[in-house]
């Protein structure tokens, strides 16, 4: 159910990509209290991106989930911005995160919906 898309202008080697995706997946699952086997993470690196008029290291994340509680977004923001800072050396103020709560009938899986 949870879907996390990470876009960054940073060039990352395969090992760094795998580590980041695994940590991101575990973070989302833990903080949302959902099984990690439902979490999908997509990472797009070396993107042409500009923020605040500069191409200094930056990231844009999209997190969508069924039943995403408003009360969880602050903690998720802190955790995901910290993850970007620790793993990619991106300052927290250079990461934007878009949160979206998906209605069950609008989320398909295994030939049906949730």
C-alpha cells in the first residue's frame, strides 16, 4: 500500500541506491505500522532538478498510502528528511515531501482494490 518515490539530482552508485531504498522502505513501514512486504520504493537519481535557484544536492519525495493519518506526516517528514541528510548529504531544507492519502477503492493490487 505505501508508495514512496524519491527523486534526487545526486548520482548514486548501485550499492548506495540499494541501501537507501531498503532504509526508506523500513522507515515507512515502521512509522505507518504497515507490513514492509506492501511497501514500494522507487528511486530516480541524477535528475535535472533545481531548487531555490541552485542545483545543490536536493530531493523530492512523494509518499502515498491508504489511510495516511495527518498526525503521522510531521514524524514522517522528520524521518525522511533525516534519511536524505544521512545517506545523501542533502540538507533537510533542500528536501520537499508530498504526502497523499489514497482511498481504498483507488488503490489496485493483485487484480482488485483494497
